[in-house]
């Protein structure tokens, strides 16, 4: 899943991996000398409890009040709310209030637990996990009062395969669904898809061509929400997706603002995880990050009922550290890594090694305002270090830190006959911090012997451009977060070369080599417990032999909120606020 925030966590969503701990302690100072928090190295494996018998309604939040308006202030700009396509942390968190999946995550005593959502349980697999059956609850309705039917869920699953029209979302179905490698979605291939059946109004049967033990985690995504075929407006559906959750769209101005209001057709007696405390949620997008954080810290007027989910800037952290405002900063884990992917079709291996050797991690982190140990920690692998089976490795040799070695990088370029090789990347031109980071990168890479072409774009387009496979940039900044607690939610999703030519750049490095593809196929077929260590070994092999990426760092989650916002918790699965638990104090 892709993370929406800036570098070290820039552009590209909820990691579905679940944390064994619900939050991280706020890092303190080392002594009283004013130093920044010490960097930490995560070794926490993400794990998850399950409760197939969880009852609705959801357990009440102590002291919660109903009513009021929650203001969500964001510097990022979503480009779609189509439930099939959403795959960034911020849009996923929002859509979980609008579109329900078959399963979901809730928090019991701060610990994440997988529980049913629209389904009555967590799914019933056969012995080899190649067939999953789900039964829908009674009483499920859309915002217009019409009943949710199994055929609508089946249609939404078919819609996942329409990659030429609805690119950008998760693509696991291409690998796992029976017929998923040939079916092209309902628009091109019609309704006849052997991977899903709806024999009656309550039963959904999903069939696989290979074992998929992680299926019940995958079904937490909005892409498993119900969509009636008759209401599908294709590329316009994201302007007003039909709500099954506690909130529905009241108004949406793309790139600017989304307003959610209560969905009166949502019945809490059908939902073990969500609440409907606030009357309205107003999301303002594309704001200036420092202004947002300064407003929430000041805690005046409507901003007393506001929350910001972007990483807190170092200057703002310093300003609130040790003050009462620090109590309004909620900190938690994020099973994500940010990267700079190199287009392996255009950038030769020796040049990729030079890029990695020259990368100015320390300078760009300073420019981004990240806080070591809180919103940034070193990364040297493709998989987040919290992934079960993760192996410590360092193919670049920089320990994920430092400011690069321009002399060594220039030597590599010279030996390859590539001195002056042109690198290009997009950045948000109307964002002061992104512009600073772009300049830091350009200066460092130029010093190492590259020609660097920075390509400014409006903030409203920067995410879309970075996700577009046909754009000319040969460097693509992105983040990835585990979709669930296994390597099969990381490497197959972003490095399976069989997907390299799909729209939307699901493989942002475009690496497509038989050795890697075959290993992904082999490990995917193993039982989950036996596959754990194999994913770590494959990660190391890819970095050692092909180096498609420069890891930029791992992060945490920081949520800054006003004094009237109650029960702000980190969704450690999603790295975002759990909007279904928040209330506004009167």
C-alpha cells in the first residue's frame, strides 16, 4: 500500500500489517542538551489477532459525544476515491468510513484485531486455501436504502481486474484469482469470470488458482466493497461512490475539499468496528504543511476540532516538546518504507549503483523537516523491517544514513562510460519543502557526475504523475506499506515483473527478470510459515543483484489534533487516524 506523505515519506497506502504494539512511545531527548531523539531500529514484527465471532455494534468509546464537525487538514491531494483504485493511506482511511469490506480491523485495548465487516465471519477456506466462502450479514444497505447483495460484491471483485480503466489499486487478483491472468474486467470481458460466484443474495465464493492463506486480510480493503453494476459510472464513480459505511459524500471538489455526512442507512447493529459520532467530516486538501501544523498547535476556533496526519516537522516538534500541546501529538508505528525507484528499463545497473552511492539522505531529511527516531529511521531493504522474515542487509553499504559519496559515485559512472547520465524526477512545485528536497537531490547528484532534470508539477498532479507508467521520469519516488503481516504483501505487489507493463506503474522500477519472477511465484506457493524467511532472502538477492531502488527511510505516524478532538488513535494497520473512533467534544 502506498503512503501519501512527503519525503522522507513522499508521494505514494495503509499498510494492512498489524502492529504487535498499538503505539510507540514519544521519543525523549537524550539528556537535557537539546539533541534530537536518537534514531531507532525497529525489530518489531507486525502480528494480528483475529476474532471471527466479534459482535456488532462496536464497543462504545468511553466518554464519547455525538455531534459536531471534524476538520481534517492535509497537505496532500488525493486523485481518486474510486474504491477499486484507492491504494494510498489517506484515501483508504477515508474510504473505510464510506465503503465497507468483507472484513475489517478494530482495536481492542489498543491492540489491532481482524474482525468481520459485511461478512458474518472471517471467511471459510478449503483445506489448501484455494476457495474462500463469505456470507453477508442481514440488514446491509446502500445510502439510497437499497439492499446490498452478494452479486454486488462479486461485481466489485470483477472490477478489480479492469486494469486498463481502473489502474492504481491492488493487483493481487491477477496472481491469485482463478482466471485472473486472462480476465480483463467486466467492461472488456463481460460478467463471465470463473474467479468469483454469487449463487444467492448472501453468498460470495472466491476461487484461486493457487493457495492464498492471506485472503481474509486482503478483504479488508475498500476494493471488496459492494458496487451495484447498474450504478457503476466507471471513471466517474469516484466522484460519489455509493456508501455502505457510516458516512456518505455530501460534496466533493477534487483537489480541494471532501465533505462527509452521516449515512442514515448504515445500521450500527451490522458493524462490529465503526462508530458514527461526528455529524460531519470536512477534509481540506492541498494546504501548506507548516501552516496546517501551526494552526493545530495554536488551537483556536474551528481548529480546536481539527486533526492533521502528516509527519510533524522538526521545528514544530521542537516548539511543542515539553509543553501542554505535546499531549495533542499522538504517535504510533508505520510499517512503511519510502523509496526512490529507478526505472530499470532506462537506467543501467552500474548507473543505478552510482545513484545509490551518491544519494544525499541526511541533507534531504534535514530539508524535509523529519525527526530522526520519530518520523524517520534508516532503511536498507525493500521490505519494512517489521515484516516477519525480514533479514538485515545493506547492498548499498551506507547503513541507510549519511550524505552519499559523490567521489565513489563519479568513479562508477566513469568506469561505465556514463558520466553525465541524465536523471529526471517530478516534484511538487507549489510545495516549499518538496522544492527544497528537489534542489538538494539535484545538487548532490550533479556533484556526483550526473545531469539532473527536475520536473516541476502542481501538487494536485504530483501523485498522479509519479504513478503513471508512461511519464518520462526515470526516477519515481514512492512509499510502500505492508498490506498484511507477510512478505507476500510486499515483494509480489511491487516487484513481480509480470505486472511491469500494466497501467499505473504497479512495479515502479519496471524490473522484469525471470529469476525474480520465478522466485516470487515459487515462494507465493509455499505455506505462509515456510515462506517467511524466503521473502527476506529474495529481498536481499534483488538488492544485491539488481538494485532497483534507493531506500529513503522507514517512518512512524504522528497525528496532531486540536483540544476538542477526542479518542484520536493511530490505526497501526493503516498508519492514519481511525476516523471511526473519533468524537468532537462540545
